[in-house]
């Protein structure tokens, strides 16, 4: 060999090129490196979703400022599917006359398109599932220009019921989600893979191993405080499984749908941000009030959710109906949420010692929702929190 250094340089370049060619799937942190942000059709539109609805939501995401705040995905949930042709290729129904053209329109807005299916024969709404057609469907999604797939267990439960043991049921589910991941990967198109199976079999322990970028940890959310709180405040046991490329998903946001007060919606999105949860709006973006836009686009709140350290916050203190949750941020500060779950009319006084947040002496704090600098704290922080409300702080050690 005349020039070993040149040979080694060429070899390294070749390896780098090969790695880059498959980088989106080889390095999952580049796909959902931070919790996905966007919108999903189900909570507000359910089976009334259509091509016109999706285009209107894409337009509103841009005009409202949500896109510029970080919201990227426009996700079509259940009921878009039509029938399969003689070759088994899935087609959209009459509500979606040209899915490729729709994807192009969404992309032209600087946004990404998501879609929905099931590993079973049918979806939750009894439309066509992907069972036995995983590779075909993945290729179809890629050809359309899809960027995100929500894969909902639904009728696959019926197939799992045929198994004779709990272990076999578990393995069937893992195999089903792995089949679709491999099919998505084989298309060469980076498609965020969302596992929707309601936390069954502690999915947070194995979701990443089947290619999941996020996985549902709970049953469906509803637009009321009791349901939202029951879901959100249970999310502390799974925190160590979240990180860049793979996130715990306590379901979509209900902000703006009308079933909660402004204080309750503020609690909702504050808790989701502390949990490093996906922020997927579920309201009608075309009819948002300025108040709803303000809740969804608070820059400091989004920075907490999207923090590059990828830590999921957890509960650090609780007493009765009051709780304190904290999330360590990449710059060494903490996002700290003081929550009053009581419906008593008087504000709750909640106190936390700085050492319980990992700080030795003093710290400064800023209120995320008001933007107010609260100055220096020594030894402890004490705040008043209204019923069903939150005080969300960024606490910086001195």
C-alpha cells in the first residue's frame, strides 16, 4: 500500500457517508430528539376529520404563531381509511381525495403530516387496519410524504386473546410493533413512530426496543380536570425511561376545548412540560381565543418541555392535595411546579426546601407564566397556589 494514511482517510469518509445515509434511524435522537410538538385531530373532530379540516388546521397553525413556537406535526387520527385494492394497497376514503396532495400542502406550510393505523385488522373506529399489510402500508405512507405514524393497538387485542399465556400475548404485541417499525425503516423515510397501547405491559420498559419514539402510558384523556389530573400526576414512576428519541406520552392536550378553566388548562400544560411529554394540541386551531394561544405558545414553558437534556420531571414533595414537581434542565437550573389539587377556595401555601431541589444554599427564581423575576431565595421557596392551579418557576442556583 503506497499511502496508508490516504487509504485510512478514504475508509473513514466512506464509513461516515454510509452512516449519514441511514442516520435518521441509526441515531434515534435525530428523530424526536425532543418531545414532538403538533396537533392531532381526534380530541375535537373525531370522525369529522377531512381534507378540508386538515388544511384549515395547517393554515391556523401558521397564522396563530404555533408553528413559529415549535409546533410541527399535523396528525390525522382514525377514520381516514378507505378500502384496499386488488393488490392490497390501502386508499384513503372520500373525505381525503388526494393524500399526497394534502401532504404536499402541509409541507408547503413548513409543517409535517402524521397519520394513524393499527396492528390489528381494524382500527378503533372499525376502519381498515394494517395487519398483514405492514410493508405495503409503510411504503404507501412514505410515498404520500407522511412524517409520523400513530399505531393504535385496538383490534389486535382480539388476536392476542387467542394466545394461551400472558407471556405469549406480550410477545405477540412486541412482534406486531416491531414489524411496523422494520417496515417504516425499510422505506428510508424518517417517520416518527408513536406506540398507542395505553401503557399495557409497562411499555416504557420495551418501547424503545421496538423502535418507538414515544409511547402512550395511559388510557385516553378527557377534557375535565379530574381525568387530566388523574393521568398527569401518576407519571412519576416511568421518568427514567424518557430521553432524546423516546418519550413517555400521557396523551394529547385538551387546552382550548372548553371543559376546563384557564387555571386548570395552565396546570395541564405546565405538568406536561415538566414531564417532557409530547405537546400535541387537540383543539380547533381555527377558533382559538387569544388566551388559548397564549397558553399554547408560552416561550419559557415550551423551553422547559423541549430542554435538550431530555429529563422527565418527577414529584419531589407531596402533602395532602399539594405537590411539587421538578425537572433538571440542561443549564443546571430546575423547572419547578407547585400544584394545588384541592378545590378549596383559599389559596394553598406550598413550601419546598432548596436542598430538596438539589441546591445547597440560595437561588433566584422566575415565574414562567407571568415572566416576573422573583429575586433571591435562601433555604426555601414558599408560594401561594390557587385551587386546581399551578405556580411554575425556573429556579437558578447562585
